[in-house]
């Protein structure tokens, strides 16, 4: 199983833009409620493969999509 990272966001609109961008670029993404150990302004987060994080950060910056934080799934268990 691939290691997962979690992106959190300030607004739901940013989460939805993020999901659309990643799907357009054929990057696996799953939207889920934010785990209780993490606080987030909008209550939703995106799970991605950790190996894609650097590419995702670049794409997000190029497309002006702001995320709040990035966590490794293993660190919040």
C-alpha cells in the first residue's frame, strides 16, 4: 500500500479546485472529512500519494490553489 499524505484547506472551494486540478493531471486524490487529530477551517481534506506531493505543490502554486497544511497519514494515527 502506498504511503498517503493529507492536504488541508481553509475553504471548500479550494478543496474542490484542488481535486479538479489533480484529476485533470491524472494524480490520484480522495476527498474525505478531516481526521479529528487535525484541525481544518473547512472540514474536508485531500488524501494523495506521498510520492506525488512535490508535483502537487508545484501544480498548486502554478494554479494559485492555497492549502493550509500537509500531513503524513502515519503521523496522525
